[in-house]
């Protein structure tokens, strides 16, 4: 009797947590009015940062969107820059740089967030199972190329039974891979080059 009650409770919790996962827009970030035109119907705003991303002393936006109803939880990274007249334009988009919601293994959604500063931004992920991993990618703005290029990939991993014996690797493009534009960055390609 106790065992069957526990099974029913566990099934209820599982159904309740999956129902929350399906309503991913319930906890999304409130979008400022000026960026709403960049958020298509059927997507959630997962992350938002403001900074002078291209060094022109104007406030720009870095946002992460997720498509509703997508089982893989695919995400898009958008860089929205401000023009001198105050209008905004989509400067760059990448549909691969932010890992999907089911890409973190047992740890669940690996997306940890974005951070942005003057002419620079980073994307952080964490996941795994017995082996835990984290990946942080950083992009800096190049005035010469008028784009954001990959400048750092920091990977860390450890086994939960021995976290002190972890491994940390820093890859620094272009030395390690050549120039990689943010629009062209694909983590799968990066992992294949290591």
C-alpha cells in the first residue's frame, strides 16, 4: 500500500513538472516595448541583457528566444543594435550558440545565462550526469570586421566522485580555429575541431 502510494505521488510530481516545462513562457522575461517586434509569436524571451555591444555609446540588446511547443527547446541568440536616430535593428542572429533545453543530460536545461558588457558578451552552459561539464563562450566586437567574433571557449569537466580532479581547457580563437563570426558559430563544429 505504501509503495503504491509512493508511485502515485511520484507520477503526480512527474506530470506536474512536465506540465510546468511545457508552459515555458509562464516564467519568461517581460520584454521592453521597443524589442517586442523582434520577438515572433510563439516564442519566449528567456534572457535579456543591455550593453553597448558595438562600442558606439548607444544601448543595445542581447536576447535569447525559445520556440514554444518545441520538444528540443531550440533557442536563438539575437543581437539588436541601436542606430543614432534611436531605432533598433537586428544586427546578428545565431540559432545554434545557445544549447537546447534537453541538451544538458540528467542535469536538465544546460542554459545558465548570458552576460554582456561594452563590445563583449558571454553565453554559459552547465550539464552532465556523473561527468559534469560547463562551457562558456565569449564574443567580442571587431570594429574592423563590423561583427562579433568568438574570442574564448572555456570548458570545464569533473566526475562527481572526484571533483578535485577536474579538467579545464581554454581555447582562444583565432589562434585555435581561425576567425568565427557569431552568426556562423556552431558548438557542434567547435567540439569536432578540438
